[in-house]
């Protein structure tokens, strides 16, 4: 498979994920997750887990001063930065060393739940330390609420794995969120399932013109790394008679309505510190995902964009112009997709702030032929090599 070089690309938002998901599934359907968790997450809800203090934690009697009361039986305070997930990049570790956040590790057992709103309310207290890092891992059946854009006073790091997530759209139209500082440096949502109420989603589509900038852009000002990997969705059955169940043939219409609503929201999102974006192992991107993500958005610092294992059948249209949208991109990972046709990328290297070589990795796709014309086009590019 060819390995092509040069770059530039995008930030993900739950808005985009949900609209793209609606292009391909029924509102009562389940998108299957690639992990074993997906098949088990709705089970074992009556089993109780025995949560114990993790190694390196502080005694339970100290938790009341550092955690919301509702979290104290599920979460523990870790020494230094020991709560960070082992995969956390060194650049994030170094950034957090300066902030020295309170480090929280949570294990949500089967049948247990954790509310993000409890943490947000707790951090509004002026006497609480204003720097927090949180890692949440769920066992089968463990669930959390996580309203996007995950704003809480002083929250700098959040890593969520293996969870059933509720209320993702709860703050889409909440204008008060803009008064909470945008402090997230890192977020990761991995191997998790979003539970979406179909009635709420239908009402959200209807009112997309009122979406707030915080919800459209998500974490923005301080964000350095954003990971949404191996995410799937459960759409509930519609139980209210005033909202009819959506038929499969109607879902593309709903997706377009969602996209139009996002497009009409005339906000500009500036991800000035974002250096890595991971949307790999994705089954929900949809045909317009690159356009949605680039709508009124700037990514001047992005170095790595991972779209591997995303079921892509073609090179997304906007990625032909990668240097135009991502002037510093070093790696565009498109490996392990279903791309069968290679289109020549355009050379915007002379307009880039960093004209050095980057890599578009197309290995492990279905490309069997590259025409002589395409190769000749590449050989004249100053900043693209084959």
C-alpha cells in the first residue's frame, strides 16, 4: 500500500458523532461496538460491586474535603498524578505537573452510577481547590452522566473508559455554561456507549439553531489532545405519542437537519493548542463528517489526526486540501480503512507555517491501482512525497 506525505485536519464533537450516527441507523437501533463491552454494558445492572481503595490513595476520611459526597464511595484521591491513564502523552503529564491538580480515580461498578453534575456543583465552591484531573473506568453496567462540553471549574483532565454515558446533550442549549471556565487540556472517551433518548434527540434537531458556542465547539481554549475512540450509540424507543418513531429511510433527513442546524450556528471555533485528534475505530462518521468538523473551525497547531479503523471508503473530500486546513499536520493516519481510490492531494505547502514533510498513511486499505498521472502529479509537489 502507498505511503504518501504532507498534512492538516479536525476536532471532534459529540454533535458530529450523533448526526453522523443518525445517517446509518434507526432511532431504536444499537450501533455495535468493537469491544466485548458493547455486548455486555446493558447487563448485570442488579449486581453490586465491592469498591476498594486503590494503591497510592489517601485515606477515606480525607475524601470529604476533596470530592463531592456523592462520589466518595466510588472514587479515590491519588497521590501526585497517579490517577492519569498509562497511555497519557508526556506533553499532557508535563502540563499537569505545573497545574498540580487533585488527582481522582473512579471505578464505577455494575449497577452503580456517577453524575458529572455533582462534580461541577462541588467545584463551584470557592473554597475548593480549582484544579482537578479525573479518570473514570466502568465495569459492565456502570454508567455516568457526561453533558457535553464537560465544563467544570478547574477540570483539566478527564479520561472515561468502558462506560454507558447518559445526558450528553443536556447542556446543548444551556447558556450558563459559558460562565464556567473552559479549562480542559485533555479528554478521552474510549470503548464507551452513549445512551441517547430519541425524544430528546428529535427536539434537539428541531432547535439546533439555538445551540450554544460551548456545545458546538466543545472544549476549545486549553485543549491539547482530544480522543473519541471506539464509541457507539444506543437510541431509546420513543414512548411519547407526540413524537413518532423515526423510520430507517427518514434517518438521512434527520442527519441533514442536524447538520444544517450546526452550520447555521455562526460561531468560530479556534483550537489554538490542539495538537492531537483521535477519532479511530469509528462506525459513525458519516459522509459529511469532515465538512461538519471544519465548519467555521481553525486548527493551527494540529500535528496528528487519527482516522484509522473508521470504515472510510474514500479519502474525505476536505483532506485533499490538508495543508490548507491543517498547516502544521505531521501525520494523517488513514490506515485499516476501506479506501479503494487514491485522489491526488493538493500542495498548499508554500502557504503553510511549517512546510516540512508530513505523512498521509494509507496502508492496509483496498487501493490496488495508482495511475501514472497521479504519480506524475505527486512528483511536482514540493511538500508531498511518494
